[in-house]
C-alpha cells in the first residue's frame, strides 16, 4: 500500500507515567532548530565512540547522517533521542534539554532504531494501540492516529497479524508507524530502509519527504545512494567526528577531480611518465592502474587532484603531446559525492587515539 495525501497529525513520545498529560503540536516548539546538538562526546571504556559532534536541524530539513560502519552514527542517534546520555555536551529538542527537561524533549521525538524493539506476540494493531497509550495519545484520537500510521506505513494487509510472523521489511514499517503515532516534530530514523525491497524503499523515500514538510528528520545510513536520493543536507561522520556538514551538491563538488589516461609507452618509461604526470599543477596523485593483456604497451594512469584542479585533463593532454606519447584515451572524471565521501572517511586523523 502506498501512502497518499499531506502529512497527518500525530504526537511525540512520552513515558507511561505521563500518559495523561496533554500533547504538544509542532507549533509549541519555542526554538528555531527542532534538533540541536552541541559538542557531544561518548566513551565506552577505552574507545571514544563520539568526539565533539555538533549539528542543528530545522523543521522542513532531511539531514543524512552518513558514515562507515563503526563511525559513531548509531551512538549519536541514541544520544539525540535521549536514550543514551552524553559524557559531554548537550542535546535540545525544540529547545528542551534531553537531560534536564527529558519528558518535554521526548514528547517531541519519534525514534526508529536500527534494530526495532517489538513484541512478537502482539498483533500490529494491538502493538500500535499499546504504543499510542504509552505516548499519551488521547483516547478520542487514538483510533484515527493508529489508522493514519497504518495507512502511511502500508500495514493494512497485516494489521491483524502477529508481529512475530512478519518479514523484516514489515517489522521495519511497524517500527516506523510506532515512531510517528504521536506526531513528533523531530524524527530520528536509523537505517530506515533496512530490510525493504526496492519498491518499498522508493515508497519510504516519498514518506520521509512527506513527513519532513513540517518536521526535522535525521536519517542515519551507511548507504551513500540512499542519503543522496533522500536528503538535502549531509553530515559525514568518521572516527566519531564530524568530517563535513553541508548540502549534498556542495559536498559532491568538494570531491577530488580526476582523469583517466591511456597511452603507449616504451619499456622502462613508466616511472619517468609517472613522475612527469605527478608534477603537473593540481595533481595530488598519479598512479598507474595496470597493464593490458598479453604484454601490450598500452598503459593506464589515474590522475587525482583537489576540488580546484580545473583543467586537469587539458594539462595532462598537453604534457603527453609535448613528449610525443601516443594517446588512446583521456577521460575527465567529475567530482562526485562518492569520491568526496571516500576522501573524508579516509583522512588519517587521530591515529594515536585508542578509538
């Protein structure tokens, strides 16, 4: 089932002890940034999992938290959600501190963890009813809130089935439905497309864009393509640190420019040509990429340059022409988000740290 229509109203997470307290709508947020984290640190024994992470997310934004496995993304998400206290720093949700004003902050958070905690013996509808009560959704609005969550997360066909009998993809959708039941102005989604098939992934992207119309969304993922297709801004985390924060397009343009050349050279000329190519202005690295089959004299090099290495291919072509080197291929490679990401996560920072 595919979701249709504008974003519906639901409400934020609260402790069961506070289920009778009135709910707050997105209009109650007193701060311009729905999510604000400042200088978060978290250590587990000798391992510094998160080191000085800061970010802000305004309503209407979908921000991708991107990094390799073990980068500190899930730890950061748990701190943003108030599930894990930071050793240093603070998190505010709609202006409310997750430690000093935990209840008000949690009312404004919807959190989908990577491994969704569900009760396998309950039906989907029964689980959502239970979660709605815990979230303090008023009895008179509970059925409508559950119905909207079921429709938006395409759960109508399995609403009466036990959660334990569902596929991983369906369980992921049940977790998302539970996260949006109370209409939170801040949504934290940790690997939200995990376990979904291609059609469901496409529908999930549409749902996230719909939900972000008047909410702040943080989507954690290690899959570059998903972040690129869903988010307008990306925060790259590696080694527990923020390595970049900005619009997708700007980050992609900051990646290394490169070009691939294929030339014919004589025996013993490879090292000399490598040094000549490496000496070109704007070239940060010149590396041969292998021989052709059967001892062919045609060889390939890949030239890499920084984001300002414009005209790299033209300079390489001029050098080859001046040396009389036969050229079969000269192909510029534009900066991409993938190349920028790999460059960022590969920086040899803090190698002396136990983390």
